[in-house]
């Protein structure tokens, strides 16, 4: 993980947003700015690895992380933010919907590669 972090920290299209309390990491998410060849060709952000410690949920940390990611995306000229979560993560679904994200009209697909 440390090696991957070092590699991604050098790539301008990857950004990590972190939340700490008393010098302890309690949440983070990664944003990936992607270029597009569709429509007006404006970039978009994909949010991955959105995690807040269970003890710290419902305290505003997730909202602050999401807000930071969205503000960064706006600064990069992104017209859209995309995220995918597992079907059974109902608490996460409620959180994302409370942040203005809508599951309606879209369907995400995943395929595991290489026996993972």
C-alpha cells in the first residue's frame, strides 16, 4: 500500500482526501480525474475507497470528505462525479443520496479480472 500511495501521489489525476481526529486517520476517499471524449469532452471524477471509521460515522466527516472531493472536481473543470458501491451497503446508499447522488437512471457494472 505504501508503494502504491507513493506512485499515486505523483500522478496529478489522483487525489486523496483524509480526515483525522487527534492525529488518527478516521476517514478518507480517493478521487480520480478522468478525461472524456464524449459530449463536450469535459473531465469527470470517479470517487473510490470512500471509508469512514464506524465510530466516526454520522459526525460530518463523510460530508466534509465528499465536499472536499466535489470542490476539487469543480476546480478541475469536472462536470460530473461518479461513484459505485456494493448493492448491500444500505447505510452507504442513504449517505450518498443525502449528498445529492442519485442511483436512478444508471446502472453500474463490475468485472473482476485475474481471479481476484
